[in-house]
């Protein structure tokens, strides 16, 4: 696949760390929430191995926050997600599918409860702020909605705990998964969550004070030398192996959460009021007609830039591959695909055309590892 | 400025024409509405000269449509824009600032009135569909909102009229600016508007039938040979000279339409109900405190990827440059900047630092040409 450059402009926002990552060997970008998101520092496979064994610092400022505060904030947040947040606690992160009135997915953020009347929606790639504003205006809710000046630094990988402990003390290692707290550094308080878009463990630092954040960035690389720290970014291979879904890639507005295996975040047997609830009840009663599954393909290489059809022996389409990468662990191509009923059973075989060659594949459970 | 590659994925959607433009010499992309938008075919300056003298075909599928239909559609459309659409006519295009309840700009699309109860919002780069859905749900409006399968091909440049006439007949040259109609080609009907994101004249073809659109694409290049047709894309130099504002670059959610010189699209003295109306009345009464203006800088080169401060003799910030390019016409750098009161007067001088060199500049009216 030939490579093309990315054209920069103010519309595709830089982050406070852009000049640093470019000096550190960045090779490719993607665009996420109208912002530059690093996509490669040289070899994807080298970065994958490094992430699974060491520690990386990621400029993921593209994961923007939508702040919702005020008397109507809890009501608005609940209206947007099918996950029951009535017992949610301050200091916790919640993975929440956001859906519209037709139960189509709009985003799949982590929601942070900062206070009883103050929330951050840490979004995937769609303008959730516009949905929230529209709903709030239409429903006349007493809320304030804006995008705060927050640029996330993620510290990911098995050695992230030791690195962060050296800077922030044992309190940060003792923190539980998907909890967050505030930590001092260089004259500023940073919200840090034990979270991140890899399954290798780590933290997300929600930097509000840019100057302190830049000092922290440099400190992470200075202290991290002994842990072999490197700059990185969400890794396609690792995130597929771990089945971390990517909104826009694996799931989109044409899918509902039950089709995407998000059943445990769909709370239909509660009193809470959210958009698409009746639609989801209907879907659940009738049963879904397609399902997101893992696939393993007998190929050594793939560069996916759009869905690729999966066909059966009769050359009928039985599904579509949405994300894929060569996995050094399986020594095959693995991917995430939407399979039509009844072809989503584990071990279902299929054919796929990659660069005009036909390969065999089969369906499997998610996650891979 | 070093160049970086763009990482492709399903999330950053390809268009039906992606493989064609890549074969035709595309060198750089940007991302627009979660889709690949061509940003360069080699030299920006060569493309600028070519556009002003000949005809280009642009893959601008990234200009997505939001279709709104149903009994409540006119009400919803009017709610979103400060332009009075009460006398709008079927078959016409309307440039409409979309604003929120605080009068902050959300988008600046062309709205096409397809029917009394059916509209297309041809959007700049933000998820207007989510704002529309939120508003419709909150206000319980009887509407259907979705993104139709429409991929725009723009035919731009002074020779676009002759080229299009050869394919569609004189009816297309007789059509007035910002009007649209339906034209047959290869077994499909295409909505074609006399519009486009250049001031060199031309058309936008709203392709719904992809197969026919691909045939049309090839036909445009075949018939266009005699007019020296080339593939192209919105040209930074040409669009700044013409003062075609770019949402996300020149204007964003922190700006209101009066600050952006969009006064003629702000209809406050009418009975129509739209969001932000009271706020805009207030702004108008008090007067704006900053204003979007043109600037000319005594420099020969610029690569802008974020705002650059403009300062006065006392080194105080008096504004920020948001878009800029070297103009072969003026033989200087020209740009679009937001100037603070009272520094927005024509001929106001300023200083600007570009790549650590200080240049002189002055404020001027828009458009440049």
C-alpha cells in the first residue's frame, strides 16, 4: 500500500506534545476528534513487542473530554447511555455505550464521575458534545456543557506501574483499576486514572495545566530510562488481540450495543430513563441478526482501509471484516468482524479476498488473548 | 516542515473515488467528517494556477449530507440557523451558519431545500447530525434524520461550464448560481448544483448512485481532455484569496457569526425562532469585541498548523492568524485572522513570528480578490 502525507492545518488540531513526538520519531498520524493522534513510530510490530514488555508514553490528547455539570447533569448523562449509572460513584470510570433513540451507537466513551453534578465524557471519535448540547437544549436541562482544556497522556505497559510509582509514590500503584484520583506534580494537580487503551496495564493522566504536563512528559522519559520507556500510541495489533473496540472501525451508528457484544453495559431491567431503551427491549426480544466476533485468517499480511466482505462456500456474503492486523503471537492475521446470523458461531469458516488473493478464515471468540 | 504519513483505517472512510485519485497523483490527504479528503496533488501553487485557468474534478465526498425530512423538518432546520429560511424555495442552496444556544458556531453548511419537507445540510467538518438528533429528540419533533449515501464530485474552474455542458447540455449552463436541478447520466439521476468551494465557478454533483458516479468521473476526464482537466481539491491559496471561510480553521464554536463577518446571514429582525437569537441580539447591542479580517504579511512562505499570535509595537497580542498561504498573485503571504478591538481597522500594522523570524503585516478587507 502506497503511503500518503497528512496535510496539517488549524482545523486538525495539534496537541501540546506534537513537537515532542515529532522529534522522537513519529512517522504517521491519524485524526481523532479533529486532532492529530499519533499512529506509528516506525514499525507497528516493534512497537507492539515493546508495549507488551516495557512502558510507553502516549500523546492521546485526541481523546477529548466533554464536561457536563449542573443540576441536570446526571439526568442528561443517563439519558445518553444504556448503562445504569444510578449507583455510580465519584472517583470511578465507567465504560458507557452512548446510543440514540434508534439504539444506534454514537460513541463508546469512558465516563468519569468527578462529582455528583460534574462529569467528564472521555470520548471516542465523534462530536458527542453536539449530541449533548442538542439534548440539553431540547429537554431544557439545567446544565453547562463544554470541552475543557484537557490533553491526556497515557502511560501504558507492564512497567508503567513502577515508572509512575517513582514519580507519584505508592498511592498510585495502590489505586484500583478504573478508579481515579488527583496527584501533585510541578505545582499542578493532575487527575490520573488507572485506565488506558491497551490491556497491558497503565494510567491516563488528564492534563489540565499544560505547562506542568510538558514538564511531566519530559520527566516520564527521564525517569523512564531504566524501564526502557519509549513514545508510542494505541497499537492496532495489541488492541485487536485484546478486543478493545474502536468506534468508527469496529462499531458505528448502524450498530446497536447488543450486536456488538456490549450486553453487560445494557441495563434494560431498571427504572432509569435512557434513549433507545424501548428499541433495545424490542431487539432483545426478537434476537439480534448479526454479531461482532473475532476472526483468524490464514494470511501473513493485511492493510485494511475499509470493510472487506467475508463469503461462504456459495460466495454469499456472510459478514464483513472491520479491523485487522497481522498478529506475531498467532502468526496469522486476526480481526474483528460483523457476522450475519447464523454464521457467527465459533469455527464457522469463510473466504476473504485480500489484494486479489483468496484466503481461508474462521470465526472465534473475543478477546483473542 | 517535515511531512508525516496518514494511517488509513475504516474509521477514516475512503470514498468511491479514492483509488482513482491515488492513481492520478494524489500526494496528501486531510480528514473531513471522518473521511479522506484530498489535500494535494503535488504542488499547491501549480494546482492554484491550473484551477484559475482550466477545470478540475474534486473528490469532496467528505462534504457529507445530513438529510432531515418529515413534518417537523422546516422547524428543526430553522431552529439550527440564524438565517431566515421562511421564504426559502425548493431547488435553491442557502449558506447558513449553524449556531448553538450561546450563538457559538457549530458549522457553516450549504442547506439544500429538496422539498417543503425534505432538506440536505451539506456540512463542513463537525457532526451536525448529532446536534440535529439531540434537538429533534429533546423537542419531540416529527422528523427523520440520517446520513444519505451521497458523495459529492465538484467540477471547478472557468472551463467547468463548457465541460459540463458537453455532458449535460445547455440546461446546466443556464442554471443560476446556488440553484440545483436533476440531470440524467448513465441510467441515474444526479442532483447537480451550481456551487462549490472555489470562486472560479463550477458545479457540485451530489452522487447517490455510486456506479453511475464512477462512470461520470471517468467521463469528466475523458471529455475534459480538451479543457485540460486535472484532478484537484479545495485549494488553500485560492480559497483564502476568495475568503471562503473554513470551519475549524477560520471559525469555530468559540466564535459567533457577527464576529466572523456573517452579518448578512444573521436575521434578527424576523419572527423566526432559532437558537442563540437572544444572545445575538445582545451581542449586536453591545457590539462585537473582535472581528475576522484579512491580513497581508511581508513574507514569502508559511506553513500554518495552529493559530499564530499577532502582536503590536508593545508586543501585546492583538489577534491570531488562523489560515495562511503564500499568494503568487500578491507575492506575499495572505491570511485570515481574528483581530481584537480596536485593532481590526484596515491598514492596522502588526508583527508575527514565523519560524523564529519576525515579519511585518497589515490588516485588510476580505475577500482579497
